[in-house]
């Protein structure tokens, strides 16, 4: 149950929804160095980050390991205090009112669960009651989520007896209990098979439409994120490197078309030479697929697609062509471009 006293006490911004992050910075001392006043002795996990998540929006936070995603989430949840800057959740300043923010936020971490030695249905019910539901309300919502997420076969089993994938699904269900205004999901589809991954994404879309919950998804799975996110921010080295809808980022950062090429036989000469001998010289970038000697990715301006295909068909001949696919710029291309331009190893 929420514990606000008066609107004046928590600020007149209570009617402001969503999330607002302004000039957020979090510093950590470099390994082996004590706290000091020298800026070079610190690493900026978050470096002057500013972004807005609109009420009811499905927003994504993408970035490689070490990009600052976890630090940002911990500050948003009131678990870590920023060194400078502000975070507002539903108009509440997280630094001033961390408990109130926790009461309106649901969080699915990457690892760990609050319960272990109790049944799945009971874990869901307890979670709902902890979030302010009456027992009957919590039991009703638990039953509904168990059916919606296809958990009937494990409803009476203890959590610590479940497989990794099923624990992940139960954790997702626990995050949905109650009536949170903000749902934060950290890698929600880890350890899930394709069918359950799709079920998670469909459920996120459904609850977002039905309950207008603001959703923040932290993920490495760019291909899946492309199908569900309304807007996203790409983080690298503690900074926001790109911010916008998937379509906007594709248009801004991927000015090339891509052709995936599979050869039936080795060529008599390197593939780039077939283009260097034509007016396309310098306009087509050829990248071999690692560990796949007969597969390549070709990048070029979109308006040259017909001419590139013409070179492949007429100069190589059908005896060398096994398969090819022309692809529009993807969110994965944008992500790799931004991450690689930072010199970051996305492990």
C-alpha cells in the first residue's frame, strides 16, 4: 500500500507519469585506488545520461556488458544513489522518496528469486499481497497469470525444484503481480525456449495495452527487441549513444543495404575483385562470415541493389551462387555499428 502523506510533501509532480532521467552521473573508484578528488581516479559507470520514458511506453535499454545498464537500473530503483543528476519515476524523485518508488515499481532481475521453498502459486500470491492486494485478489491474479503463462503443470511445485527456464517464467509472473506503474525487466527471456520467449513478448504487449504500464526492458537480444520496443536507448561506455524508435535509428545509423550471400563453390579469385573491376569499385564492402568460408555479407548504398545483383549473377554465374538474401538495415546492424564504433567488446 502506498504511504504518500500529501501531494505537497512528495512534490506537485505526482501527476507526471513515466520516467525522467536528467544529467545522471555515477562514479566508481578505479581498481586499487582510494577515494580522492582527482577525476582521473574514477570511472563513470553512467556519464551525464539524460532520457525520458513516456507513460505507458515500452522502452528498451540496450548495450554491451559494462555499458552502464545495471548501474542505471539500480539508481532508478533507489538501490544506488547517483553522484549527480535526478531521476523521477511517476513524478517522484527517487533519491528523496526511494520507498515510494519501490511501492509502484516491479522488477525482474537477471538472477535470484525472493522465494525458494514454497509452491509456485503461493509465491505469486505472497508477492501480490506484499504489493498491497488482498488475499482473494492476489489468489485470483495468481490463478490468471498461471493460466496466461502456461504454468499450470508447475503451479504446485516448489520453486527450487524447477528448471532454469521455468524459474524465469515464474519470476516474470511474480513481476506482473499487483498493480505496478513501472515494470523493469532485466533480460526477461534468458534461458527460455523460442515458444516461451514469444509468450513473454506477447504478454508484455498485452499488459501494456490493457493496463498502460510503463515497461523498461534491459536486453542483449536485439532481434527480439526490434519486434516489441517502441523506443530505445543504446548505451556504451556509460553514455547514451543513440535514442529513438527502432525505425528512426535504422534510418539514422544504417545508410547501407545488406546482401547475405552463400556460394556453392570457392571462387577463382577474391570476391571483392569482381566489384573492383566495375563502376561499383569502392562502393561495395565485402565482409566474410567468420568460420564460414563460402558465406559473405555485402554492404552498399540501397539504390545500387540492382547493380550489385547484376554483378553477382552475370560475373559469377549461377554455378557459384547458392543463395542470397537482400536485407533492409536492421536494429542489429545499428547496435553493432554503435558498439563497434566505441571499440567495445560485446561479450
